[in-house]
């Protein structure tokens, strides 16, 4: 089947379902709620959706612990609601991506239940190891969420590996039967009409033979022994050749710790590529060291280096996705922008990435500048990673200090319900919301921003419409200007007959406007701006301008 690469002309919207919109009043976001809001998503200019998992799950990791890959969770409306949603999405020409989580399952999945009882053919579906005579764990790896990566299973009398929560046992992808199961899942959803998959930590699926100890990596011990493992490309190629290439679909690989060079070994646009695009983490690390739990001061230069390096190194070889937010990181605005210049910096952030080459993704609420949730009590946190980190770090610090660290680091900071309007529960539900609503919803909500032509919401609409109208945004050559500036991000896109210059200030100070040589403003049109007057020779705090020639 010819793969048309339709994703290059689209903009995606990520739905984290339980907090998006409740359609039946039970307090939990669901697919009926999504149906209600599809026109809204389309009105933003978004014509693709990535659903974080909506399968049946005990919810130990908010759905990333799947108990049945071929159904839709009843709390999200079941298969009936999914099919209604899919039909409506197709009518609106919105592509739909499912989240494929096959590094691990839930421990409540039937496969695990049978594997722990050694019922064939499931005995080797997971990674089991016997107890050692010295009483030590099978190796020294850490899980990403809850301490060590091994848990003893009484039923089987062996340890199982879990790179994430205890309730997320890792599948044994070396077992061909497991790979057949993955192919069945892919086919099931593609045949139903979905357009592709976001593939959860897919670079972890092949572990180094013998599961050796790791003595090098400072955190998440073990990672070099399972990230980009020995057979990962082979297995991904098998999925492509046996299933994916027979559909006009798209795949998006989540890849912690990946460089552009490494990314090309997965997503090169030639016959060697196994997938289409990659979620890289470097763009999230301008204010932390590798993880949100090791925060540093925001460095614009670090952000620019990350953006530019991916633009340059992939150009002509691969096409990638672009993002600022998702469900795994605190909101971007208080991190890379400024709460003192909430509206201006929300817009500048949008301009800083929407004109790069690639397929942009927006995370629900980003388009209205939602900011971090700040609970007053650590017990209010829901996320398994947050709860573990809170219970095990900074124990000798006072409560307020510990809480502040969590506000800055927790995934829950960005998982509160979408703020639709200023009625009870931000219009998210008529029932009791499953999670806390950010108290700022009377001032930050969709309805209010729909009324305000100067809102962040309308800015996103304009910026997305512009990127879709201008071929240079898709094709043009990227250049970063003034890379050493720690207050401005200036980049251009250029192709024969069309030229774009994006100027973004990332400071609360007024700074001189710097225009690169060869860009004559007297012939340019300002096609997007976030202050009423875009003609001054200085930039206001967090001002952005987009010039077109
Ligand atoms: C990455 C997902 O984005 C995250 O939410 C999840 O907790 C882990 N993978 C484990 O599935």
C-alpha cells in the first residue's frame, strides 16, 4: 500500500482522556465528551488526535497498564462510544492515533495471570527470573517509577521484571508469540479504521541478553541495557513489514534518551526506517537534567540548541513531530515562559515551535495557557511516579519546600481537567470530578478565550492556520540566528519565493530587536504578533513577531 505521509500536513491534539471532557456526568472524561468537542479541536486547525490509552485498565498508571488491548474501557464509553467517535472524526477529517503500550502490560492482563501460573503458551510472555542463592535480586536495575525493577511473585515463585510500576510487568519481546500478539493488536485497530499509533517507550522493548548489571548510569540504573536494545530495530521492522506497511498509517515512537543521530536509525525516510516520527525528550530538558525531578534554571540557549539540532540533523533524512507539552511533564508556560507575562509568553511559546519543520502536537489545555496545579497536600497526588518520589526524596525538608518541588516536577501538575468555562468544575463534568480542578479556572478557560480575540486560544488558531497556508513552513530551510542570545529565539525558514522570520523574546525585559543580515523589514509583512504594535525597534517582554517576505 502506498504510504502517503499525510501526517506532514497535519497538526495533532493529544487527548489525555480522563481529564478531557466528561460526557455522562460520572466525573471521568470519556469518549462521549470527546465527541462533543471534536468540532472544537477541528476549529483549532487540528486534524489529528492522539489518544493516551483508553483500553480497560486497573489504572495503576492512568491507563498505561493495559488489561485488554482489544477493547475500550467502560468508563470511557466502551466500544460503542469509540466507534461513534471514530465515525464523527472521519466525517470531520480528523485522523486518530491510538497509544500502543507493549513494553509492558497490566499485571491484571490475562497473559500475566496465566504466565504466573505457567499456563502455556503464556509461560514465557514475561521476563521471569528465579531467586538467587545469595538472596539478591536478579540484577541491579531500577524501575522508572517504584524502586527496584524486580518484584517477587508468590504464585509463580519467581521475580518478574518491571521497568515501570510494580503493576506493569515487562513483556518478553524476544518471544515470537508475543510479537505475534503485537501484530494482532496493530491489525485489529487498523482494520477498525484508526490511522496509526503512538508507541509507548518502544525503544525499551529489547533487553540486553543475560540482563547484565549496570555500573555506569547514574539514575534509572539499567537503562543502557534496555534502551535501544540489541533487537529493537529487528522487531520494529517485523511489525512494519508484517502489518504497518500494508496500511496508509503513521507511527510515532516514544524514545527517552535519544539523539538525532540515533533517531535516524528508527525514522530515516528510506527503506531502513521502521517508524515515522519520534518523541524525543531534549526539548523538555532546557530546565532540568534529563528528568523533571532534577530541575535547573531555564536556559533559552539550551532550548534553542535542542530545537536547532533536531531541525538540522533530520533535514532531508527524516521528518519529526514537534511538541512542548504532554501528559508526562508539568505545563510549559510556567517553566519556559513566565506567569507574570502569562498571555504574552503563552503566545511566544506557540510561535517558538509552530513554525519549525515537522508535525506539531498540542496537549489538551496548552492552547489556553493552562498552568501547573499546586495541591496543598501531598495526599492529593494521584500519579504513581509522583507518589513514589514524594515518599522517597527530600525527607528532611519542610512540607512547603517538598510541595514546591512536586509542583515543579509532577506529571499531575498537567493532568487536571480541561478548563472549559467558568461554571462549576470548569465545565468539565456535571458530576464529581475524578481529580482536582485547577482553582484558576474562572480566569483561564476556553469559553472566556473564545470571546477574547486577543486570547492565547485565538493566537494558536491564527498560528496553525498560517503554518498550513505557507509552504515554507513545511519545506523551507531552517536557520537559527543569534544562537548565543539568552533572551531571544530568532529563526528563519526559507525557500525559493517565500521567506519567514520568527522572532521570540523570552525575557520580561524590553530588548533591542535584532534582525539578521539579508532580512529587509521594509519589504516584509508582519503576519503574526502578540502585541498591538509590531513596528518598534525594541521587543516588549515575551513579544513575538512573524515576518513574511
Ligand atoms: C510513557 C508514558 O508516556 C507514560 O505516561 C507512562 O507512564 C510510561 N511510558 C509507562 O507506560
